[in-house]
C-alpha cells in the first residue's frame, strides 16, 4: 500500500475508532438520512436493512476469542474495518486489534462524522473509546462475504460486550451530494455496466504514464487512494454506490457534517478523480504557494471530473444512544 493510500486508511481508521452503533439483538437501522421530519424521533430497532437480508440473516463466528490488547500493541486488521464491500481474502479468518468503535463501524456498515461519534460516546466509560481489543475468530464458511463478516461481528458484540442501544433521528446540519447538471455525469463517472467486470484483470498503475488510466482500481467495492505525479492523488473505485461515496467524503476532506446522497443515481458506478489532497495543500495560502498546486482541491475536482457538488442542508440523521455496555472478560 502506497503512502497516500496508507495515510488515508489511517485517517479513516482513526475516525472509525470513535464510531458508534449497536442494537438490541441483530436488527438495526443504519446511520443514514431518513424520510422523516421533526427534531427527535425514535428509530425502529426491528427493521432489517437490505444488505443484512442479502447477506443471509444472523450468523455467528464458529470460534472467537477476545482479549484486551497488551502494552505496545497498536491498531491492526486483516479486514478493513469500514463500510466498503471489497472481497475478503482471508479464508474465513478474522484477526484484528482495534477499539470497540472500529468493530462497530465494521459490524453496522457506517462511517460517522466526529459530531455523530461524540454524541454517542460522550457518556460512555473511558475504556469504550480508549481500550483496544484483540479479536481472533473463524467463520463457519471458507469464503464469507464482507457483509457476512459484519453479521458475525454483530453477533459477537451483542454476546460479549452486552451492548444495548436505541436510535434517535435528529435534524442536523449536513451536506447533500448532488449532480451539477440534472441527468448529466462528469467525464470520469460511469455506470459500472459500461466498464470492465469485477473479475477482469486490471494492470498495476504505471505512474510514468502521461495521464491517469480510465480504469485502475484492481478490486471492486473498495474506494482507493494512490499518489500521483506533482503532489496530486487519485481517488477511485469500481462497482460503488453514490451512497458509499457520500459517506466517504467527510473523512477525506475533514468535514464535520454527514454527506447525504441526493444524486438520484441508482446502481453501481466506476469513477476516478485527480486532485490535490488536503495534507499536501500549503499551510500558507499565498499566491506563490497556490501556483505550486498542480491539481484542483477535491471539491473542485468533484464538480469538473465527476459532475457532482455539495450543498449545505438540514437533514434527518439517525444518532445512536448507547444504553448499556460491558467490558468483555478475556477468553
């Protein structure tokens, strides 16, 4: 993994470390904008999401152990603890050292902003946000999907951490992801059906090429970031929903508001966008410093290359309220 990709993954992992969601049992309502009104409403905990149903319903790890991480042990995982849908090349083995929040982000397929995380974890004991736990587990099948791993993690968290919670819907400041022009996609945003299939062999990126390849991400379902020339980066994905892109944007550009997909674009898409990442933008915004920037900032590139924009809105967003949590005994 190159430096830029690793750096973004670390930022996302750090955000997920303060993430939060859990339910009574195995049915959840996702952290998404809902078509409801009013300042505060309780969510229906008995609703099962589409991805849970498609994954086959409740399932548990065949074997699993949990222990507090020892001194010097840091964050690690063999499965990305995020909402992406990339294949799981583990042969059914799960191995990670992470915070409770990171496991929740995996289990319930969401990526909250800092404000959402703070609202959930502010009243919890210190260990729930600071303690890392090592989980070693094995799936009952050899090649589980990532969504099946999520369901197994739900079962494990409910059994071992004794978590209980309820969801509330609050109207909060957010950003809407919209098309710049109705029914018109940008030059680097295409329906997945018009590109190579997910089993196609995608060659490695050659940074000596004069331009960015139209297709470069080797794996479907994952959003990837790579270093490019002149201090720019390329963000791309194949077979990805606009909802996933919307959820990804706050972590990428440091937004403290959730982003809600209002593009009206259904189905899966391929995209790539070239931009100057925030950590490479000069701290001193002088005219001379700006001239050294070879690419546009992300929000400008979003418009010109993908045909998308952000607009401030107020939206009903579900916030989790944790009612009970216990520190698991090691085994």
